[in-house]
C-alpha cells in the first residue's frame, strides 16, 4: 500500500477476507437484498444506444479512458516508472505515494463498476459472488504480458489475455473439467507466466 509499505495484493486479499467475515456477522449469513435493482439489470443486459449492449458501451468507455491515461498522460508515465523502479521514480520527482493512492482509487472504482455489471447480469447479489473470477482475472492479466509487480504491460495485452482465458474456459467446459481442475489450470498459468516474465527485464509498455 502507498503509506503502509506492505504488499498490496496480499493486503487486498486480507481485507477482502475481513470484509466478508464482517458481512457474515452483520447479516447472519443472509444478504439483506438478494435481487439486482432495475437500473443494474438495465446497465448489464439492456440496450440503449443503436441496439448496442450497455455493458459493451461501459467497457468501451472505461477501456478508452484507460488507454488514454496510461499512454497520453503524466500519470500514466509515472505509473510505469513506479512499476519499473519506485525509488528511481521518487528521486526523479514523482510523488510516488500520491500516484499509488490514485491507482488504488481508480482500481476500486473499476471494481465497483464490475460489481454492478455482475450483479445486474446475474440479477442477484450474494457474498463472495466475485470469488470465482479472482484467479481467471489474474491469469488473464499476466497472460496478456503485464508483470504482476508492475512496470510492463498494456491494456490491449490484457484484452488479449482475457480472450485467451475465455477460450481456455470454453475448452475446459467442453472437456467437462470440474471447478477444482479449472482452478489448478489457472494457477499453473499464473505460475508459468510469472516464471517467464519474472526472469526478463521489465520495461514500460
């Protein structure tokens, strides 16, 4: 984290576990509202502009904004610089804590948007409903060429990784591989890509 100086991924997973535990304590294990709102359902499954699915429009807007931010702004260059070597970026005048904090804010906003889409698509909400997407999402990112510690990667590469993971999911479904086996496959993909990219020199995308 920006100020606590602890590994962000581990800290995030820990906070997720704590939050889920608090939800169980607060609700007794039952969701206070198990149905998506009409607005959520409309955003996730409706068509508002020229018959184009709203979810696709949301993705296009967020995707375009992400590409612009990473490649056309000072913040984007600072993000790559911090991923390559945070100390060097700091000595170059980059406010590393502020940039990292902004990254977490943006990531949280995107996660919230994804939660709205998932809830609207499934028409219901329940605790840990996004856990099944955790490993596939990480696998798609590293498969798309993004170094898990930062410094290299691109949004387009992540899109390619998502397509490859989707194809892999389809193949595993056709082969009738159980969920346990799929998680093992995703884990192997992540470890393999970490070994491949982790041995190379990181550079900006």
